[in-house]
């Protein structure tokens, strides 16, 4: 009411935090294992909790809400301690509830469940036998293809003998229960041809034990690469005079596959029987039959490279062969005998006619040079060496020809040479007949002549 007093008195004031909260465990639940033969005093596991709000530095007080008949206890450091004997055959799993109380926060508390599994003694570890294996898989295997099934043994009973498989590797996975290793990414042997895998088998004993399997996976080749020529177009030249067989071109190929898939055979496409060319087993393109440039000067060949895979793969290269000329043809005159008529009044330097020939070769082998030989040694006419024109060098007179040359028919021998090495030649006969022209007036043998005639002869008497 309104009563007051002036007598001194002691007043205790306690300041509390309106946001007080209970301690907080480090995780919402705990799971531990304990071996059934572990002795009393064994620490099964440890829980931890922190104080609340402003008094986080204060260690909470731990206690068991249910001690399961004194089988377990918890220390103030959070250690859960075994206080009795265990028999896994009677009970293999326990759940205790641990309480953490903060006396400085008004006695606020929190609890956490702790699962304790009783295991038998993990006397043996898993065993891979053998511990190193080699397996193969085709490079075109589809994803999910089973590569190998890892199988380890463990002599323990119960959970200690239960195994779990694991694998950390590129392109492969393992089923944790069955140990089956399967393909998880596409393969390419030409990029990577071997994978070294380590498969782990871990038992479920306490503490768990692990065995390792070294698994080498060899990627087996599939014929997925064509043979390749260094180039697809070739040009070569060969003389028509080569002696067969004659190597013309060395062909090579590469194939990224291996084994029979990389064994490459070369052959000519088309009618091989009619071709003068062939491909040997060592890859040499050869001239196998004689060539004649005058019959055919260019060949277009197609060489096929085919591997021995199944099915086989192939590629082609085109080869142009130019047949070079050899001086294998002699020049020939168009006529074996050339006959000309020469009028006696023909001017010196005039062309009487032409003695010409031809050569089936080409180039210098067909470049012709003409010469003329007069058997009588009288050089009345000559021949132009490049054109074969027959030119009059000396004046002729029909009336004096016989006296001068012994005949009105002049003979000579024409020779033609080609420019080959060695040179080849041919000959022909040249006949020139000298013709008369009316270049002389009639005349009397004598300017005075005496004649006698009898009288009384009839007219017209000689």
C-alpha cells in the first residue's frame, strides 16, 4: 500500500536474458559401433554441445535420460562409456538419449538420440584373389556395358563379412553391392588404349577393413579408322624405254587401328589385266609391261588402300603417269624417191621442190635435219637443212648437160637425221630431170653452098 520505512534493507536483483535457449548439440543424432567383446570402460563415442547465448563458454552438464539398466553412461566430457557386457546374439542395437543441461540458463536442457550398434569381432579383412587382373573391352562398347565383376571374399560372419565395392576412375563405375564394373563414358582406343583401375572392397565390421584390386582394362581395337595416304594426288613421269619391271613410285599409308585392322593392302582399281602398271606388296607402283608413248602418253590410275578389318575400310589416291618420249622411232621420208623437173632456164637459188619426212617421236627426238649427197660429186643443187627445200645452186643448160654431167637426169641421195641421242636417220632417192626450153634459134650449118641441077627436071624435084 502506501506504507514506507526508512530502515535500511538488502535487495538482491538477478538479471536474466530474455532470449535464453537450451544448449545445442553438434548434430541432430549420433551413430556409433561397439564390438560385443569390448571391455567395460570402453568409450563407444562422444557427443558435444555448446552453451546458449551469452554463456556459450559454459560447458553443459551431460546425463543419460535412459541408461538401459546401467549398461551405458555419459561423462561430463561427452564420452559415452560401456558399463556392462554385451551379447550381440541377444540384442544388436541400442538407443540411448543424452541430455545436455545449462544450469546457468535457468536449467534449460536439450536431448539427442544416440544409436549404438553392436558388431562382432572384425577378425578378417576382404581378400581379392588374385589382386591384379587384366580385362579387355571393345572401344565401341555401349554405355552400361559390363566390363568385369569384382568379387572379394571375407571369412567373417554377419555384418563384418558384408562387403561394399567402390571405384574412383574415369569412364567406369562399380555397383557397390554386386561389384560389377560398367562403362560410363564413350571410349576411343586411338586416344587412350589402357585404363588402370583400383577397385576397393570394404567390409562392414568395426573397424572396417578394405582390400584393393588392381584392374587393368585394355581397350580392344575396332576397325573404325580408314587407311590414309600422305596425299591423294600424285604426278610422275617415266620414259617409254624403261626396262620392266621398273619401280615408279613408293606408296605408303597409315592406319590408326592396330592388328589386322591396320594391315593395309594396295591395288589398282579397274582393268588390271590391260594395264601396264601394278602395285607390289611392298607398296611400289611399278611398270610391268613395256610402254609406247606414241600409242598412249598419259595414264590416270586409281590406287585403293584397303585394310583387313571386318568389314574392311578403304581410301584412294589418284596418280597421273606421263610417258616421256624416247628416241625409239627413226625418221621417215614421205616418199622413197622424190622426182622433180628442172627447166634449163630456172634461176639459181630457186626452190625446185621439197624432200620432207616426219618422226613419230616428240621434242628433240623429232627435230629433223636434212642433207644431200650427189653420187657424181656434182653439186648442182642443195637442200635446206631445216625445211628440206631443194635449191638450185648452179645454172644448167639442156643442150650441154650431157657433155657436162653425162646425162640429162641428175641423181642424189637425201638423208634425214633426228635430234635424238643417239640420232636415227633415213634415206631417199632424188631424181631431177632437166627440161629443154626454146632458148636457141635455128641456123645453117654453112653460110655458102654450091648446088647443081639438071635442066628439064619437073617441078618439086629434090
